[in-house]
C-alpha cells in the first residue's frame, strides 16, 4: 500500500507562507512512491491550489449541509469551487475545542464525499481515556459512529491521532501505535468488510523527520497526519523522504 503523508497547517499561515508549498510539491514529485497532500486554512485554499496544481490541497473542516443559515461555515461545494481536493473531518482539536461528535464527523464525511472530495477521518483518545485503559474502546466507538457505510480506499483515509500526543513532542510506543492501528483495521473490517483493507490508516501526533521512518515502519501505519512539522518545507520534506524509504 502506498504511503500517504498529509500536512495540516491548522490556524497558521498567510499568503507569504505559500512559498513553502513549492518545495513540498517538488519533494512529492521526487518521491513518486508516496502520496502527499496539504490542508491549509480556508483563506489560502484558492491560492494554494492554483500555485501547486500537482499537490492536492485540502480543507481542515467542512459543514455537513450543502447550504443554509450556518454563519461562518463552509460547505463541500464551496471547497470544491476554490480547488480543494479533500477535507479533514473529526480532528481531535475540533472534537475537544468545538465539541464535535463522531456523528458530526460521519455527516461531514458523507457531505464531502457527495461532492467528490476525498476525506481524512480522524479518531483518537485523550490522555485521561488512555490512563483509564479505555483507549481501544474509545477508538472503536469513534470508528463505529463515524465511518461511512460506503467508505472505501478510493476516497477515504482513517487517521489515528492520540490527542495527548498532538504538538507535545510525546508519541506512543511503537507497540501502542501498532495495537491501535490493528484494532482500527479490525473494526473497519467488521463494519464494511474487505473494503477496509484498502483504506489507509495514518498516524498523527508529533511526527517529525527524526521519528517518521520508525513510525512509518510499524505494521498497519500507512502514512502520517503531520501538524507543526508541515508548516515549512525544511521540516516536512524529510518526512516525505522517510516515507519513501519504508
């Protein structure tokens, strides 16, 4: 299965930041065995998609409705119009900060797919949930409630991101990562059958150029969802190169 490296700029970046995409696109072209994509803020999608047409540009969220009285929200059709090719849904920061549920993630994934966008669907436990021995159950429940019934690898990617590892410099042990990824794969198989085998599962949470190769070598880790290290090419390109060496 081809490795997939996705950058997530979160609430960072302005027009001057788009120059970073040039080297990222060049690295993607130089490592054709790896799929690379970057989710930028809504305000930059149009310019980013025009600047690097060969590098898929996506959104960090999408609304589940096509239109309506939803102040401040962005629909899938709007994203398509400005050049987005995928959307991240169910990110742990939106679950924690905006109170989004797995049902919300399911509806957003369905809306994105309905308009032809690929989807990166996120799941992951908090520190308290892990400390209580509930990490596996939490991830299984999130997948059960958010995985689209028609999900398949042609448009859907799952990302496991333990919330306590995001931006902290902490990562689970290789055995912990492998365990959750295996459980996630098994849960998807239970829900949608053999189609689950073609859905890539990414790991997200303090991925860097230094640890990327070891993380991406773990069974069932099919790529990485990268936050802070995706903000500039100097830190993101080594992760792409590490993926190509696995």
